[in-house]
C-alpha cells in the first residue's frame, strides 16, 4: 500500500496510505480531541469534535474519517 507524505501543523508526517488524518496525527504525537471515535466500532465523525482545516478543502473535515492524501496540509488549531 505504501506511505503518504503530508504536513500537520507545519510538521512533515509520513503515514500509511489509507489511514485517517487522526491516525497520522496520533502517530506523530499531535493531539486532536475526539468524543465519539472508537476505531472499528463508531467511525462516523458525527460529533465533529475532531474537525481540522485541510488546505484547499471547502469545509472543515472530521479527522477521524477523512483519509490522508499525498501533499495534504492540515491545521489542527486554527
């Protein structure tokens, strides 16, 4: 599957392809608050607690369900 390179809060991060922004952030030691997220049990992003800003996206996205993409730039604290 390979890896994806992205930036989270200006930090270069490498994450497995298919992982979510939340998983990439957690692996890099970046905390994003969650409320309803339970891996493989409740992956719907309903509470919106984990929303982040993705450069170029029209809206904020739920990091617990949004997949990483090559070159993506994410801000967790805007």
